[in-house]
């Protein structure tokens, strides 16, 4: 079972992504145009991607399931992995634990 500090880190990196998304939406409403094509957006997005990759390494997520979960809309487009539908953060943590149990696992 994953340690509480690792679970907390996963939740924090997801919260950072959500906060950034909300920030860009608010900026778009405030300034009247989107920032998705801007250098600023690219820098923030790259920093979040790097933080996500570092979190995956730290918690033993060799198959980058955290990145997938965020990209899927935080479980809104679930998949079935290891015989279970991955919808919630708890499902994600379970999946990372399951994939880490077997050294030669293919992550599915």
C-alpha cells in the first residue's frame, strides 16, 4: 500500500494542474482572449508536466498513470486497467500500487 506522503504528493500535483487550468480560464475571461498558444502557457504547462513526471518517479508510477489520469480529465474518460475501471484518485493509487507489485509487469 502506498505511503500517505506519496498519496498527498499525487493529490498536490493534480491540484496544481486544476488550479492552473482555472487560472487560465479566469485570465481568458478577464482579458477576453485565450492564452493556450502563448509562451506563458507553454512555460506553465511544461513546469506542470515536469512536476508530474517527477511525482510519478517518486511514487513508483513507472507507466505514467498520473499523467494519463490528468489528461483523461481526472477520470472522466476512464479506462479499465488490471481488471478495474479507473475513475477516482483512489482507483489511480490502487493502479499504481498494483503495477508496482510485479517488477516485470507491463502496466496493464
